[in-house]
């Protein structure tokens, strides 16, 4: 016989009612015995919107300006824009021939 909602304490039961008993057990197997922080939904949405705006404004070299504008460190800005920075870095310079163009 498996675990039921009735086997859980109130705070555990509240979580299990939202995500299901099996998902709750999986959560306890991964994080059991540790303290985890669950951010407020509004905080997560606000941060995602901010990060999206930062990526849109990033031009490949304006790390410092974005850090000042958003009150973050340059290291944090670099983490946020990492994928876009790599994309910009790999993009050929206007007028530059690719190896494929050169060999054909």
C-alpha cells in the first residue's frame, strides 16, 4: 500500500494536493532533508520580464551600461545574455566570406 494524503502533515498535504502524491514523493527524494526556497510567482515573472528586456537591449558590448541601468553586476548581465552573446560572436561580420563561400 502506498502513501496517501492522510499520511502527511498539513504543510506536506497542501503541497501534495497541488502537485500530486507521486510528484511530492519525487520532490522529497531529491530535496528531502534540505531547505528549499520557493519564490513568489510575481517575483519569477518580474525577473523573467527583466531578463528578456536585458537580452533585447544587449548589443554585444554594453554589459556595463546594462548593469548600471538594471542595478546588477556585469557578471550577472553576462550570465543573462550568455546565449545571445555567443550568437553575436559567431555571426559573421558584414561582408565577411564564410569558409563555404571561399571554397566554392
